[in-house]
């Protein structure tokens, strides 16, 4: 199939075929440059990519910048802190002024759900959602699914547990939309206060006891507690949360021997995952980061209409 979209705003909008096209394109980049994608491509020669971040980021921002440079794009890195946003300049004005410098792709992260959709209405360039509040984080969802497909050889028919703060997690939503479309059985698991009542409408099952679902999971994606999006009081204590929903060595004995453990990062060591588990044999956490580069190269290349233009 041909990619026809100008923006990547979420996985909810995409068809199964579109998701598979991104994953297949990412696989081409991965095969050409693994590990670490050090091979340069000319797909985005003459293009300019701006990372427009109004919220903190380590992985996503650096990964998009590196992906763009590996595709031979020029890059601009904007962070709201230290910018004229502090003088009252609006989100839209900020983005329009940066676009006036000559931009082809704006990669945007903002705490407001729907902010990339708003930018897409006001800008002529392509817009990529790099995380909008608790709504979506499509490239994180794609890289999680890419990693599952890489390690398990398929997504269809697998059982994937999404564990933790489902209510405030944009990663959960993008995972759900992508995984359900690709035929996975998705079980969301967390304290009742951190699982929205309506989540089953997205095609998932709900559980509140991790020990009950762990033995049937092929993959568990451990989500961070989004303290910055909570008003507090959603569970009695960190210690109790960790005891009931944290991944630790003893609990892992209940899991399948070939369980793949994902976490989007950053991780709260000792809360959602003990260090022995985060750094242990089931963990694919750093592989996810490496794979994110190939996925973001694929997204940028497809949006600019150039996938494989420079390759044999
Ligand atoms: N997973 C993720 O989005 O990490 P950052 O917040 O560091 O970009």
C-alpha cells in the first residue's frame, strides 16, 4: 500500500495496513543499520525537522533528532523552557513563527490532549504527535509493537498485559489502538482508581490482580505511574502499589519462561520494576529505545514521501 497521510497524530486513526507499512519500513531501516542505525540515508535531504517540546523528554526528543539526521535532514530543537513562551507567546504563535523559518516536519509534545491536532490545522508542514497529555504517544506505541513483533515473530494471537497507571498513560492508549488492530489480546491491569471505567470499549479486557493474569501473558508492558498528571490519593502508598503491581523477581516466577517485558521509560526503579527485573533477561527496555530510532526514521520518511528513495 501507499502512505497518503500528511500527519501522524495517533494510532486510533490508522488502519492495520498503515500500521504494518510503518513497521515494515522500520524493519528495512533496522536491517540496514542495526545496531544503533549508524548508516546515513538521503531520504530527507533538503528537509527540515523541528522537535517542538513543551514537556520534558529524554528518549523521544533525542530519538527524533537522531532519526532525522540519519535521514540527512536539518534539525531544529525547540524547548519551551527558556523560550518566549515565558513572555506569554501562545502555542500556535510559537509554532507558526518557527514554521516561518522553513519547516517540513514538526514533532510536537504538549501536556494538552489534542494539541498536535490543533497544530495540524494551523500549519502547512507535517505534524507528528510525540505525546499529547494522557491521549496518545503513537511512535512509542509503534516501537513497542515493533519490539514485540521482532522478539515474538508476530503480534496476532499474543496476549499482552498493560500494567499500571492506565488512566493517565498516553502510551497505554497508543498500545491498545495498535495491538487490538493487529489482533493481539490486550489485558489492562491496575488499581481500579487507575483504570478508566470505559476502557473496555477499546476492545481490551480489564483485571485488577497482576498475579492472576501474569501466567497467560506473552508480553507485559509496565507503565510508569504518571505522578505529574495525578491529583494524588489514587492508591494508599507507593509500597502497597509496588507490592500489588510491581514487577519483581519472585512475581516473575509465575510468568511464562519466554515473557517479554517492556517499559516505555522513564522507569521508577523499585516502584514499577525492581532493578534486577529492569536489567534482567526478560527485559527489552533498551532494545525498545534502539528500535525507536528505526520506527521514527520510518515515520519521518513516509510523511515526507520518500521511503527508500535513496536505497537500492
Ligand atoms: N518514553 C518516552 O516518551 O520517554 P521520554 O519522556 O523520555 O521521551
